[in-house]
């Protein structure tokens, strides 16, 4: 289907909570509320400006989204609850963008949140077919099944195949994890901030070779939010144009028949990532050579290797060579996951895609001054879920200029928060919450929320 765009869509505001180990101390309602308040403060809007809401989560009962959104005001707006496995957050962003480009909304609030259980992921509904059941059957038929966590087996097997086909070594996957862990201390929202040597990563407990524990993302609690607006909305708020980031290209794609080619690499959605990247970049009018900054879905180090290849950031089958040259970090050709990625920042599933968006928005604005990938006006995001779905998004500055460092005191003054949210993770005051909560619908509900 042709892409008939009515209006461009912009990310006007972002906000997130610190990601943390699941302990049951903070409910999803609080995680979503904090993220939403921060995003609206950043966008300098009130909830009464919001036309539609999108809630993104995987672990929770139906209509958790309403439970979160009602805290801002019971304004009768549509609230969509999105669940698309690990790509849930970016799927919510894609839905919001579609609403705006098709003229159905001028301002959409997207909130991702997840309150998870400790340990590896497990199926919750064991009395019915699992959505990834056919994927597991193919893995069983081609690679066999072990006692390791299922997702670790799937992504570990893809790494084994990449080694067999292209000559990668276990050290190459470990180096990806080392780099991501090295980035995370400068991200105040990261779940983990420890830095490891390559030797330490290689010698951490084996989960499913070549994957060791420090090459696997953790389960996490957390929230992230974004405010998307139309050209009409932005034109009505000209003072906000310098902070708006254009979604220049985006593609939400699902699997092709290649999923069942009997390749462990294809089984992890390689083909849909490749397709989505081509569509998103074509829409944005760029090529992989234009990319210097990206956030990719490194649920496991092996998946980052596949993503580098599928996104076209290297020649086919040469991702490991790019890793060896140091071309995935500062000083190299492209900086991948300056946030620390899922491996180190954490992976609260519904929030992950929106947290990636927040990082890239802060980068392109120049606010992430302690980890800035400077000298670029575009950024790439990749968020994948088995089952399957992938979203690839290209973001662009609206002024055509390349990003440069914006000092934190300047950001603090501009936001009115008194600090730079890209480099400091703080809460919010009652006065700030009152500033963005609905004015029209607040009084009737205050006794309940």
C-alpha cells in the first residue's frame, strides 16, 4: 500500500523512569504516571491537549492503560492498549504516528510501562497455543532444545549460525556486551552501571553458548513516555519547534515466510528487520551510510550482531568485522546504544521502545551532553519482538543542522525543571504534576485518584 502522508509527525516531549530490578516495590500505575508526567512537562502541554492515548505493556490485565491514563484526567479520549511482545513500545509509537499522519489526531500521548517478575521470561497462559510455538518447533527440529531459557536458546543459536557462516567468534559477541556495559554509566536511567572487561564477560556463567550471563538483558520494571504531535499542533506552538524531532521514516513489519527457512538467523526475524530498515530509510531519504547514531534491540549480544547486518550498517556477513574495528562505539563509524542498550539499561518490555526514542530525542537535541554522539542530524531506532514484529524508525532534527552539545544549565532553564533530564534522573513535584494534569476534568475524580 502506498504511504499517503497527510501530516508529518513529531516527537515533542519524552520522559522516563529509572529502570530497576523487579522487586514489586513500584506498581505499573506509578511507573506509567511518572513517565507520562515527565513527557508532558517536556512537551510543555496539558493533558487537555491530548486527543488520544496509547498504552504499551505486555504483563498486565486488559485496560491497564486506562488505569494509568485516568490519573491525568478522565477526559473521555480513546485509550488504545498495545501488546506486541518486545516491540510493544515502538508499536505504540507507530500507532500514534499513523493517527497523526492520517489526520485522526494532533496530539497523542504514548506511555509504555512494565511491572515484571524476576527471572527469565515464561509463558503465562499454558492452557493454549503459545504465539511463538511454531518458532520453538522449528528450533527443536533444526537445533534441538536444551534446559536453557527458550529465548536465550533461540538467540544463542542465531549466534552459532553467524559464526559458522561468516567466521565470527564468541569474543565478538562478548565485545558487543562489553561496549554496551561501558556506555551505561553515563545514562542515569540505567538498571546496571557496572563496567566489565572482555575477559569478565567471557567468563561469566554460560547461558547458551556463545551467550554468557553478561550478554543477556535483564528483566526490569520501568516506564517511558512520548508526546507526538502534528504539523498543525506544532505551528500553533512555534516556541516549541526547536525541541521537536521529526519522525522522518518508520516501518512496522511482521515476518515473511523466510522465518521458516530452517535458518537460526532467519528464525530471529532477520528478514523483517532488513525489510523494515529499507522501507524506513527510503521514506526518510537516507542510506545506512548516513547513520552515525542508533539504538538497536540488543536483548542478547547475538541479536545486536544480527541487527547490525540486517540494518545495512555493514556489508552482508561482516558485522563481526565492524565490531572488531571498534566501529560500534565512540570514535568508530557509528555509535550503537549510547544508552547502554537493553543489556545494561534494562528491558521493561512495554517501555523499551519508547526509552530508545527518548534517548535518540535527547541525543538529537544535544541534551545528552555526557554521552553525545555529535555531528549528526539523524538517528536510527530498531525494536524487535518475536512472534513477530519489528519497528525501525528514523528520527531527524527539524532545523537541518547537526547536533552539538547543549550545556545542562541551558537545558535546565529551557525546561523549567531546574535540571537536565537527559543526564539526571529525578522525580517531579506535586506542582509539576498539577501543571500537566487535566484542568477540565480534574475536580470530579480527585477523590478516586
